[in-house]
């Protein structure tokens, strides 16, 4: 017997979201369906009963999958089934993971799997805005320990008004697009892009989102109560040894604090920390370490965190000796590589990005073929994080979810600064060569520099900065850190990345690991981030005052030409014959498409040299030019028929030139051209006996009764003009045949 339990949530605009449990996937620890309009998501969560040995972290795995059947489509590819996760699905996984992960108990280390599947959609409502709600609701109806509920919503500002969970169509008009995750009391995660908005405008959008999230969290609490899942499962607590903890505090804390305040670089500081704990472990036997090793590591990590927090909160001093609002030293080099179309190195402290730009044509566009997203992308940004950037000795194993997420943030930061109708497809590639915090923000800065080095006339340069937070007592005592280090991110309470121009924010990403983050703290963090962002922009413009006025010599040149849509077929030609011929002859790449909105054809001509583009333009213009009566055109004979010759006087344009009324000398010259004669010179004759006037008489083609009819019949069969003199006929036949060949042929035609 199925007895599903439902809860309905009403959005501010009157649309509803329904959460249902007890109907599907009942063997999972918790499962719900979330329905909004025609969009249906299933979320199912399972957790291992016990943690694996030697696991001291939260092994959470979030998977988000969209089924092509959800919108009535077949998947592409040979197998016709869903394959590896798309970038969009991975980014949605990350949004959910980052909101859930901080709320599991610190000492809970059992494997937890969250699976979210899109089963239905009509392409109107955006399912990624419902994924966080679905995951949290599934946890709420399970007995898995979790400090939620949370929910996620998308907030978009459209025509000055904030809209919760806008449709795909509505989002196209938004100047703010934010995904916000929160509990009833605290903001947990923010990510999105903006059209150069001010800090207070972004904060207002976050507040609107939080109010909607509170309603969704309350609905989950009511659902949990209705299914009797308010009490969560018990799990073994982490082993504790208070005597060991006190001993380590006495013997090691001062040493740790001394290293933390020494202001050394990343690797020297790491080696010093490791030496302290290894010296302490040397006091124990192997058997004792087998029992106590993990506990020692855990306590030592806690002391490192405590030491860093105390030095910042009490002394205002950071691990590398900087003030809380101080930016690391920056050095920049542009045009550093000869091969790419644009290149730059941006180094901030121990973080370094080498970014390159490649300019391409329409054929280089990225085809996006996701379940709900289909189209082409003209601005690409790829972020690579090789292990050597942190000094790790290990192999690279493909692109990680982290790389996709960091690349997406940098992409959103820069894309709105590319001019509209920019003719080139752009690929920015950032390779992180050194990393100690803020590598995605280094990518934004290096990307700006490389784009300007490539001659891309960006609307405005963009910079980015990562902010951190150390707080205690529910945020009553805190310090905001500018341009955080990797250790400050790991040991701190917030990672807040902000990108923008001098005039406003273009993208942001925030992860919060602590309760009690007030809007006042957020406002102060944004103000400090703006000061840092402007400082970095000063450094960028000092090193590169303006974009390169022209592209580098080896970059492709693109000319854009608009033609009447009635000429598109003529430019392409049958089976692409005309356009392919023009590309081969000119050496340029030619792409054409119809602009349905404007009712014209748009042609892009690309080449690395201006001469090739000029040649292609000339050929295209000859096609699209309308012939005028009275004008004289030079042409090429394409075929000879009994009634005349077809002449191509423009590419793709042929006309019939009839023989009636045309001087015999002109007809004969046209015949010579058609037979391969060169500029008036006689074409080569076939080897063998020549045809004579006597042969014409013997064949009944002249001087006999009925010879006119026999001559017309033969000429028609041979595809020759019907009106030729005896002299012209003999000359034409001798250019085509030997006596032996024609003697046999005329028998078949005339007497066969």
C-alpha cells in the first residue's frame, strides 16, 4: 500500500513546488520527487552504516543527471544513451555539494551518496534551481545525520525586480543571475554572474533569495515531521584521548604558533609544520602509532587551525606576514609567447596563471547539446590545474570537477565584457603553473591581459580577488582577509571570490563554513573586496595601458559581409560547389548563415592575410551583383548545345547565347574555346587521317540530294551548332575526330 506524503510550496509569483515522498525509490534511505510545472526531479540519498577504517573526512558524492527522455529527445552518439556527465550537470553537482557538505557533523565519516535525476521537463522552468531543494528534502526524510535543512533558489533581477526561480526565457533578460543556498538562519553558498552591479544591489538580491529559502526549509521540516524522521541515526563517535590532547597542547602549540607567525613561504611553512608533528610521533612505538596516529593527526590539525585563527584575530597578522587587507606582490608579463594569438602571465604571490587566447571562425564554435541547452558557444574558457602547480608528484588524470567549476567562474567573469557581434570565436586557456590560493581569480586577471594582448577590444578590463574570513562567537569577533592563501581557505570560515570592472561586479562565488554570518559582515567583505579589486586593476592597467590596436600578424582576419537572403543559395552552390571553389581559389575560409531576424545572409571571410580576403570578397561580390541590361560581361563557355552555347558570365550565373544572328566567326571561336583552344590558337587535332571535303560528299553531307537533312541530323547528334559552312564543319570535325572514328560514327547515326 502506497501512502505518499506531500508538501506544497508557493513562490512569490504564485507558482507552486510540490515535494512528495513515499511513492518512489522506497529502498533508499530517503527519496523525494520535486515537481514544478512539467519539471520533475527525483532525489535519492543513501549512506553507509559505518565509516571505512582510516577515513577522517566527509566522503560525500553528489550526482546530478538529466535524461534526454525528459524532454522527448534521443541522446546523440553511436550508443544513443546518456554517457558521461556534461559540464552543466557537473556544475549543478557542485552547487548542491557545496551547500550540503558543511552541514554534516564534523565527526561523521560514513559514505553518503546523493543522486538527483531529471525525469521530466518542458524546457520552461530551470531544474538546477530545484536540485538543492530535492537533495535536502531527501535527507530530511531519511535518518542520515544532517544539520539542515537547506534549500537553493535562483534569483534574477529582471527589469529592476527580483524573481525567484525564473524561467529560461526570463533569465535571458536578467542583469543579475545568482544561485543562493541557505539554511533557515544562514547563507551557505552564493554563485552567479552580473552586469556590473553594485555591492548593495547584490546583497539585496541575496536577501530576497533567503526569504524564499526560509519558506522552503520550513516545508522540509514539516515533511520530516510528517514521516517521523526528526530523530537521526546514531553513529560511533570519533575516538578521543583527552590526556593526549592536553599533552600535545603543552608540547606543540607554542612551536606551531612560532612557525605560523614566521612569515615563511608555503613549502617552508609546510615542512616546518610536518617536522613538528613527526618529532612528536617519534616518541611512540609503531604499535602505539597504529592505534593513536589518526588521533594525533586530527589534534594537530586542530592546533594548526587554532594557532592561525588566534594570530589573525589577536594580532592582525597572517601566515605570510601580511595585513588582513594587503594584496600579495603582483608581476605581469604580456605577449610572452610567439605562437598564440594572445598571451599573458599573471603572478600574485605564489599563484601564477599562464593564459593564452586563440581566435577562430564560425567553424570553431562549440556545439552545446545538453538535454535542455542546445546551441553554440562563441566564447570558451578552459582552466587547467596540473599537479606540479602545488609541487605534487603525481600524474594528471583528466579534467576534474574542480577545474570545470573554476573555469566556469572565470568564464562568467569575462564573457559580458566581450563586445556584442564580435566576429571571432574566442578560446581562453589558463594553465596554473603555481598555486597558493586564488588560482581562479588569477585566471580572470591573466585572461583579461591575454585577451587585450590578442587585440580583443574588451568593453572594460576585469580583475578578481578571493576573500576569506576568520570569526568566532557567532560573528561577534571576526577578521576579513584579502587575497587569501590556500591554508587560509582550508582553515578559515569563508571563501568569497568577487570579480568585476571599475564600475561593478561581474561574477561571484561564495562558500561559507560557519554559522552566524551576518549581512553586515558580507557588506564589509564586499567593500574590502572592491578595494582589492581596484588595486589589482591598477596593476593590470599599469602593465598594459590599453588593448593591442590590431591583432597579431598570424591571427586570422575576418571580414563580415551581409547579402540578400535570396543570394545564399547562389553563394553556396549545388552541394557546396561554388563556396568550396571560392575557398580553394582564394585561400580564405568562408562561412555563411541566414540571420532570420534581419532577413539577410551573413558571410564571414577569414584568412591570415588580406590578399586572400580581398580575392574572396571579389568573387562573392560578382555573385551577389545583379546583372544590368546594356553592360558588357566577359564569360566562360560551359556547354555547347545545338541551339547555342551556355556562358557563365558571373560565378553561379549562366546565360544562353543563341547561334541565330551571331556571326559565324564568333560561333567558330566559341566552339574553339569549348574544345580547349587557347586564346584564339588552334586546338590540337587528333592523330590520324584528316577529314576532307570529299569525305563529306561520300557521306552524303554535301552536294547530294538530302545532304542538308543528313548534315543537320549528324550535327544534332554530335552536339554541334546546326549552322556551319562546309569549311567550318570540316575544321570542327577534325578537332574532334579522325576519319576512321567519324566514318564508323556516321554509319551508326545516319544509316544505322
